[in-house]
C-alpha cells in the first residue's frame, strides 16, 4: 500500500515533471507557432474590405418606397413581412429608449444593487446629498465642491449646488447661479411657493442667468455634466436637478502654428479645447450644412470626439465608416489624436501614415469643403483628416495661397527633397562602393583623397554620421530650451569638424548627411518625415549590399506596398494609382480657377466646386458661365 | 472568407501588358533580332507586330464569346474540364519557364554590368523576394505600381536613345532587307512569340472592369506601342553599334547607355540606367509570379493564392539556376521561346476558338469571376 503510495507519489512527481516538461515544450512550440504565424498567410480582417463608393440614392429610395407600399397593402409576401419586421424592430427600439428607468430606493438600504444608469434624483435633498457623496467620494475628493444654502423666498427652501473646482468658472457660479438663487429668487411677485418638479422649471425660466440651462433627473447625465464643468442645483422637494453650464477652465490661448509654419496665410492654430477648435472651423465655414457629431471614446476618460463634415458634400458612407470605427474603439484611455489614429487606421504596421494630422484650421476647412471628414479630439490641438492621399502629405496650404508659379516651385522642391531625404546616403554608398566609374575622374580623385585617411568603410561612416545626426535631432528636442541653442552649435559644428579632423569621416560625407537632414526637414507632414527617416536606413543597408540593384529593390517594395494601401476605403496613391479623374492638383497644381470639380475618388454628393467659367469677368456676357 | 473583387481599369491593364512584353528590350532582345535579320531587325519586328495583331483579334473574338470570363475558364468550358485544365497547365509551364529564364538573364545582366563579384543565386534571390512580396500584396498593387512607374521607364529609355543622337548613323541600316526576304518573313512570323505574351490580358480578363471590346483595343494598343518601342531600340542599337558588333553584346541596352558621351559630365551614366531596367525587371517578375499563381488558383479553384507563392518562387528560382552558364540561359530565347512560344500563346487559343465556333457553345458568367483574397 505504502509502496503503491510511494509509487503513486513518485508517479505523481514524475507526472508533474512530465507535465512541466510538456508545458515547457508546449511553451516552446507555442513560441514557434507564434513566430510562424507572423510568416504564414492569414485571412485579412474585414476592415480591408471597405471600399469607398458613391451612394446609390435611387436604390435606397426605391427600397424605402417598396417598404412603405408593402406595409400599406399588408400583403403577406416576403418583402412585406421583412419590411414589417424592420418597422417593428425600430418601434421596439424606440419604445425601449422612451422607457423611464426604475426609481430606485435609498442607498442606505442593504442588498440593493444600484448602478448609476438607473439612479434618479430623489425629492429629498438629504438623499440626493448622500447619493452624491457616494458617487463623488465626498468629502475626500477635494475637487468637487458641494455648497449648501437656502433659496430666498417667504419660506426659504434648502438647496445645494455641486460643481468641480477648476473646471467650472468661479465667477459664473457665483454671479449666475448662487447670487440669483440666494438674493433674487423670491421677489414680491414671485411664485416661489410652487413646489415639486415645477420648482425646477420656474427657476430655469425665471431665476438663473446661465445661457445653457437643462433640467435632468438621471444621475448618469448629471454626473457627466458636472464632470465637464457644469453646476448642478438640487432643491429640497424637487425630484429634478437644474444644470447650469458654467464651463471655464484655464486654457492656452489660440496661438501660432508650431509644427506647420507658413509665411503667407492665416497663422492661427488649434488649441486644446474642443469647443474653441470647432468654433475656429465654424468661423471659416458659415454654413448650416457643416455638421459636428460628438462621440465619446475611452471607457475611463470619456473624451469627446467630434466628427465634422459637410452634410451636402461628404459621402454618407465615408461618414458612416468614420463613425463606425470610432464608436467601435473600446479602450480605457484614448486621449490623444495620435492614439485614436492608431486605433482607426487601416495599416498599422506600414511606415507611411494613412491619416493626416494638422493643427491648422484653414487646412481642415479646405479638406472639409473637398468632402473629407475631420476628427477632433478634446484636449488636442491636432485634428485628423480622413481619407488621406499620399500626395496630400507632401503639400502645404501655402502651395495654394501663393501664386501659381511659386506654389509649384515649392512643390517641385519638396518632391526633390523627398527623394534626397530617402536616397542620397544610399546613392553615395552605392556609388563609392560599387559604381565608381559613374563619378567623373576629378571628383573621384577628390573623394579618394578625402577618404585616404579614413579607416572605415563608407557604409560605416554613413551610419555613424546618420546616427549622430539623429541623436542631435532627438537630443535637441528633449533638451531644456535654455541650453537647446548651444546643443545645436555643439552638435553641428564641433562634432562634424572634430570628426573630420580626427579622420573618422570624410568631409564630403558631412555634406551628404547635412543635405539629407535639410531635405528631411522640408517634408511638411511630421509623420511622413518620420516614415522617410526610417525608409532611408533601409535604402542605405541594401545599397551597401547590392548597390543600385538594392536601391531599385527598395523602390519597388515601397511602391508596391504604397499601391496596396488604403485610407478609409480610398487607395493611398490616388489619383495616380489607380488612375482616377482628377483636377490638375497632384504633384503640381493648376490655377485655382481651373479646379472645377472635387476629387473623383471621394465620390462626393456634390461634385462641382465652381462653374466651368469661374472668372466671369473674362467673358463678355455674364450668361455664359453656368451657376454652381 | 472575405471575397474581395479586384477590378482594374484599362490604364492598369495596358501597363501590365506593356511591361510584361516590353521588358525583354533591356535584355538580349535587340541582339537576338540583329542575329536573325541583320540590318532588317526592325522589319522583323514590324511584321511580327502585324502577325500578332491578327492573332490577338482571334483571341479577343474568343473572349467576346464569353464576356467577363478569363481565358482559363473559357478553355475549360470549351474543351471540357480535363483538356481545358491541360491547356491551362501548358500556359502555366510556359509562363513559369519564361519567368525563370528572365530571372536568370536579369541576374546575369546585373552581374555583368553592376556587381561583377556577386554570386548569381544572391542576385536572383534579391530579385525574387520583392517580386514575391508584391505578388503577395495582390494584382491591384502590382498593376498600380506598373502604371505609376511606366512613364518614368519610358522617359528613361527615350533619354538613352536621344542622348545617343551624335552617334546615330543611318547608313548602318543598309541594306534594308538585311538577311534577305526569306529569313525576314520567317522570323517575322516566329518572332510573334515575343508579342504573344499579350495573352496575359486574356488570362486576367475577369479582373478588368471594362468590356471585352475595350480589352481588344487595349491589346492592340499594347502590341503597337511595344512594337514601336522595340523598333526604336533596335534601330538605335543598329545605328550606334553597327552590324557585326550588334550581334555580340549580351546586354545591348546597357552597351547603349554606356556609349553616351555628351561632354565631360554627361557620361558614364550606365549605372543610373541600371536602376531603370532593374526596376522594370522587378515589375516583370512580379507580374510573372502573380499570373502563375492566379493560373493555379483559378484552374484548381482554391480560395487563396498567397500560400502557394513560396512554392512558385522556389520553382522559378530553381528553373533560373538550371542552365549551367549564362550562354545556355541566353540561348533559351532562341531555342525555346522563338520556335514554340507562338504555339502556346496564339495557336492553341486559336484552336480553342475554332472548337468554340464549331460547337457553338455560348458563355455564361463565370463562377470565379474576380479576385478572391
């Protein structure tokens, strides 16, 4: 028995060991599997399947008409049934929405599960206070202020206000809420003796000054508004709460654009407040068709995300897709436009961005009027624009503001800069390593003479200097502002000069690295500049291994991956790959008055931007230009 | 399974055909033509363009009988599933062999011109991996890249040809009939094998968004365009590098770009043009890998082609390294493609067309119309 037990014990320990080994083996194999899964072909996610197409309005209308007809005739055919089913579902949904939440009991009663969603304002002030103390963890949580007072009237009524320190403006709370209630509420002609829920209506209409006053009874709504700077007024005997808009926190004033500077054109940039940002856009588009829809993201931080578009221009499918993606984001914290971008973009692993971020209102306005959708996030000066094309990442608003020849000159310069920023070090490495015959004799002699004392191969030299350059750039960004300027001088002058004198790098390489750096600074989009910086290293590595063949291989890989990419259903390389109808605005642009139609790839509701003849003064008779 | 329908426009279709046929100009094709017809090489091309246009008209008549269907589906429908599959496999083997041969020739050309010390297998691998990656991304990606890069390639070629203007010597084109009327006509017909690769338009017919009538025009346009471009290169080649020497170079286009000398600083540009023709080589190889994979997928009705890409790449790599030396690889053009290419590309489809006309089978939309990924 004992033996058996022992055996059993041994057996079990062996079993354990075996299990452990298997577990380790399993882990090992799982690791291999995980590694292989990166290489093995997988089905694509449905997101790739979204292709932006025009809306067939006639089809939708037809379907609606069919539905109505089927319901009216009451025929028992399939279509009628389906239509009725849809209608019933819709009604059910509506009725559920209309349903009032259950009135719950006091918090103090044991065994009662109360959630914020079904909690309603109680007529008893004391109960409400208890609720709020639980919800906001008062008085430990010092951010929330609960001020008790009596409403001035013949029979003074108990009341209190609740607001968040720092989010609500102190002066508005004092002057617009507390003062009227405590001083003027019960004047001689007043009806302040009315009680119950009517009290709230009366106060809203006659007493408080706030320009936005709501009456709420669900705690869920009250909490949300108080969290966002509102002031809640609770009154004894009234089962409703008055919410006064008192938002007012310290904010950065609207300043100049920091990352997208231009010389010609408006200078203002977005700041961190959602409402001032939407205001900046509205200021430029004084049109009721400009829509702003708010969506909340982030389970914990509940940030407001505004989706802005032109109702009469933007493709409804595009707007739907944008909203669908944002609404489907489920995460604790989404507080920054870059984070939201990562949540909703099509190809997260590709270097080139598929969503443009800008801090310039004029740019957003231009894109909105083109039929694109803007995504604004509260607390963020960067607005996302979708869909984005590759070519628009290389453009600045200034290209349009300047006269045609200057604008095109800038654009050409930038295209050249893009190629220099990606390939110049690679071409230098390829030529000096493999294709020396390309260089004219005098120049090659000069290069050889300069490189005579350098003991390292060209590619090592290039990588060393590129690394140093990136280091200067990164350090220059992180270093405290006061010593920032010194760092630039130290980095650029002393390091380069010393490296040459020490014989570690050749002087010609300093020129190459400097020109490459300059070129990469001239790329207007921050993400795009990052992408090019990364691609440059790929070029250099393959050029060092295979010369121009390597350069051409990287070109090919990048071009084909760009051609396969999409941004919200629109191919990234439109209007060139695939070829779509376009106005003269791709690499170079035509005159402003010749851009008559909106981009074809956006399939906008309203295709025409301006009539065929927009400069009507050029024709003698005014009738010759058709109207927009 | 997510079914994505790929639909390409006519610009992309024409781009595919132009690159698929035209890439040979960067390899030994101008030399081969000079070997066959001496100074009348350009005449051979002219004749073969007309011959292949005739064949293409028959081919597009076959496609018109079954609108929206690819040649692969038509073969199976007209000839029955077994013989049809056999014909499809013949196409598969032909494109596989020609892609393998091109891979070898391109690798050898790179070694000859730019990387003299690189092993051929390394260069071949560097050609194949990006081609495989592009094929993995899909026909859309390849056709768009082709369309975007086409203007640059054409401008590159034109720059080379025009920069040689000081060396153009029109007298080198005489005698007009070169090797004589007999060989010129004979090779004019056989040379249609080179243009026969326009068949990829028929193989990919189900992926195009336009009608068969437009496809016929796209095919004719591609043949004429490639014909003119071949003639230009051959004529300049013969004018700059006169006749006996014209038959000796392994890479005539490289030799042409090497001959450029317009002052002290505008010379020795051959390395720059290496980028142009290697880029074209990448496009051509990617289209080859892609078409082969699509033939397999559509013939055997498998849902995805991506998993078979490694196998296809490996086979093409092996085929490329099979010839023992560069001369044997180059001889493939003369001994295999020239005499037999037109049979696979034109004669067999014409036979299928004959059968279709005789049996009077009508078309219906194909089950596998459109790319599935």
